C-alpha cells in the first residue's frame, strides 16, 4: 500500500510551518526574553516562573486532550479543532508584542495561551498520521514530518536572528506568526475534510465528560499501549524539559549571548533534522523500540556528561549529539504510537498520547526549576533530574512489545 504524496506533502509542510514556534518561543528566544528582560531577577526566580508557565500549559493540555480527541472522533470535527487551536496559539504569540520589563504575569499568561494552542493543535495533527500513511511506512512519513519540521525551525531561527542580535524582540513575535500562517495553508486545504460524526459536538462533549473513565479504561485494556505510554511519560518529560530550558541553560550556565543561543539552536535544528531523516526508514525496518532504546542510552550518557562539562565548545558538541537524538526520539515515538492505535480512535488515542507527554512535562520543568532555586541559581543539579527521566523511560520501554520489530530468527 502506498500513500497519496500530495496529502503527505501537505501534512509534512505543517510540521515545517509550526516548528518555528518551539524553536523561537519555547526554546531559543522567548525564554531568554522572559527570564532576562521581563522578570530580570537573579537567584533563579525567572527560571522558576518560566518552569511554572511550561508546567501549567502542559497540565491544561494533558487533561483536555483525551476529552477533545474523543469529541473530535465522535462528532467529526477534527479539522475544525485543529484550526481553532492553531488560531489560539497565534493569538498568544501576537500578544507578546505588548510585553515590557516587569510584566511578569502578562508574559506568563501569553505563553500559556500560545502553548496550550500549539500543543492542542499537535494532537489533531498527529491523529492524521495513521490515516495518510500505511502501517509499513509510518516511521518513514513521521520521520519526514520531523525532518522537514527541523528545517522549518532552522529557517525560522535564521529569520529572527537579525532581530535577536539587535534585541528587537517586538519584531520577532510577528515574524513567527507570519511564517506559521503562510506555510500551514496547504495542510488546511489538502488534509482530509471532516466526515459525518456519530453525534453533534455538544452531545459528544456531554458523552465525553460522562465517559472519561471509560475512555481511560479503553486505553488501559490495551496492555502494550499502556506499557508504551508509561515509558513515554518519563522519557518525553526529559525531552520536553530540555526543549523548554535549553536556551536558559546555554545563557546562564555556559555564558551564551542571545544571538549565540540562536546560532547554537540553528546547529541543533540541522542535527535534529539529520537524525529524523536518517532514522526514518530504519525505524520501519528495525522497529521503533530498537531505535528509541539506542537514543535513550545516548541521552543518559549526554545528561551525565552535561553535569561535568565547562566550556562552550564542549556544550556545542553535546548539543549536536542531543540534536540527533531529539529528531529521532520524537519521530520514532510518534510512529510507535501510530502502530498501536485502533482504527477509528486516532484522535482519542493521540489525545492520551498528549496526556502522557504533557502531564509528564508538568513535572520536568517544575522539578528543574525547583532544583535550580534550591541550588541558589546553579542549574547543574537539574541536569541530573533530566537524566533520571531518560533512565526510567529506557527501563520501562523494554517491557513494550514492538509490533513492527523484525521477527527473531533461530
């Protein structure tokens, strides 16, 4: 079975479009702006507020996603929900143009709005994967999405680099909005339209609220998916916390300037792109479990190394290694999940995928920020917190049966 190339290209292009958001807003620029300009306080207060913002937005997404996914599946409004949450994200980013030093609460709230919109939209975007790609090509298509997505991140960072070097932050946020809108248009035009649902949205919402326990029980009754989601809960927490905190770490611990952080993450985006594209077909051939196991072992080693390194050059090397793993772990995880999803429950099951990912990411940034606050602004104890998440996820992953693993030979 092959896939429709035009539909897949449009789906991949959305990954290209939306990737400017995590690159600029979650990782490389907004955290530095919020911590260093808006909060502008020594002793870890900025990192604590930032970690709290990431955690709160993750919590909101985690507990709304399964319900919204179930509503989308039952009422046939996946694409409408997809578009709505993209709009919410862009409104949050646009509001950032009004921020001034000292507007700590406003900066906190604008990010929460934008991040809830972004992460919720990803739930519905991911749910298209099993619809547009055959089982034997899930890894390849997922890898293309992340691979080209990281190219979008890199180009987005290049676009905002001149503004970052001049600290013209008010021009960065509209650039993100314009890039996101422009390249997401094909996805909304070409991806499959909403079909007839089993019930109206209001009825589906009431049904979903009444059946939340039943929805959780449905996932719980699939042992292999349950085991995978437990493992994913831990290792993706480490990944998402690194994404949220890497810019602040680069600046505070290793002395990077704002433009230096942007250049660093340009390098990371290209290494992540290389990792996602290089491991796309091996994910199908070897199975996502084997690929994820190798990457998590690498990240455990990188987390330990991060605690000891001192120079910017060493951090560059570590960032490239982590970038290769970053593209691979996200792509292989999405392909693994897609291989476990029952037909007709794509949005619902990817809602639980988001529940595990985002509820875990409440814990990571909060514990990282707490560790930094406890250590009086020293971020290195936080590195070991992240390493523990990777190690636990790696151990739990070994209990999952990979349906795409090659058969064992005698």
